[in-house]
């Protein structure tokens, strides 16, 4: 699920106007940290009882709601934001589309990469993300009700979105290029090999049209998903499945952002990340 989340879901999410908000704030410079924060939220919301009010899944999701609200307010007051052309920064419509990608497309992409879900597990993933979206402040009018509705919102959302522009290109490639750093790789050859694989997998998941719009390096994706799925199946055969899941969870913890002080209640106080107080 993690590979699908990073190389598919997060990257596709920046094909929308959301990319303009993040790029305009200058947070592209903090992409590695943002990727770790996204990984942390993924852990916390799916952890048993994580979305109960006293636990970190709930707290993380509500904090995202406040951060979005503050950035929305700061950008709306900025002379750089073109309301007529771009509408509301981090709009409810954009976030409703994003949560559909995070849920339904996450299931799709994970399946493409060899993940297996029962019907109950699929419904559970959709329910967790739906409640997370509710906590993040997405109005129920644009918050999917089930898998079919998530697909409908996804389809309609992309009919309304402009084509990916330079903001999308910058953010998508920044996410891919952050992967070796998040994984803690130092060896240049190893980092380059991981980057090549990440770009191939992302291109295979997103399709050549969107990958070309993102200006991904040209590469053949023939057999990419098949060989990745086969590798996953072999791992499950050679190891006990519970051990594989435990290793995956440990790896996810290692590449997530867990600060010593825990969750912060600080919020940005300037539209530009570089000019804001630490938060």
C-alpha cells in the first residue's frame, strides 16, 4: 500500500489546483518532511482506534484541517493569488477530489501492485478515509459515500480541473525525488536505482499521458507492474504473510515523521513557508 500511496496517490493528487497552493507557499522545499508527515497520517488513521478523539489519527487529521484553513486564509489575502482564475485556495471541491483519490485510487493502485483486499477490507479502507475527510473539514456534499460515489467524484472532479501545469510538474517530481531521502539512502548508485524504479512504477500507475504532462523521464513500463506483483507474491510465499506485514509496518514507521515533541499546535503565520515561523 505504501508504494501505491507514494508513487500513485500522492503524485496524482498534485495534478489538480492543489499543487498551485503548495507550490506558491514554497513548501516544495520541505517535500521530504511533508512525505514523512503523509506517511505518519496513513499509519495513525489506520491504527486500531486511531480515529477516536483521544488518539493520534483523530488529532493529526484535525490538525490538517486547521493547517489547511490557515493556509487558505493566508493565500486568499496574498496579492499573488488570482481568485478569478483559480477560485478558493485549497477549496472544498479540491479536497473532496483529493480524498476520493486517497481512498478509491489507493485501493486501485495497491491492487495493480499486487495487493489483495477482501470486500470487507475495501469497505473498511473507504470508511476510514471518509471519516478522515470529515475530520479534515470536507463538506458532506462533496464527500463520497461509498466506492462507487468516490469514482463518480473522481471522474467529475477531473472534468472540472485544468490540465496539470508547471506547479503540478514541480510538485510531482519533487515527491518522486524525495523518496530516496525519506528511505534514508546515502549511496548514489542505490539512490539512482530507487529513483528509476519509482519513476517507472509511477508512470505505469498513472499512465503515459499524465506522466508525460508531469515531464517524467521517458521509459518503457512494459512488464513493470507484472514483475512488481510477482516479486510481492514470491515474498509472501517465502515468508509467513504475518511476518511480511510486520516488516512492512516497521518500514512505514521508519519513513514517517515522529518528532520528539509530538504533534504541534503551531500554525503557519505567513503564506511563504520560508518566511513563516516554525510550525
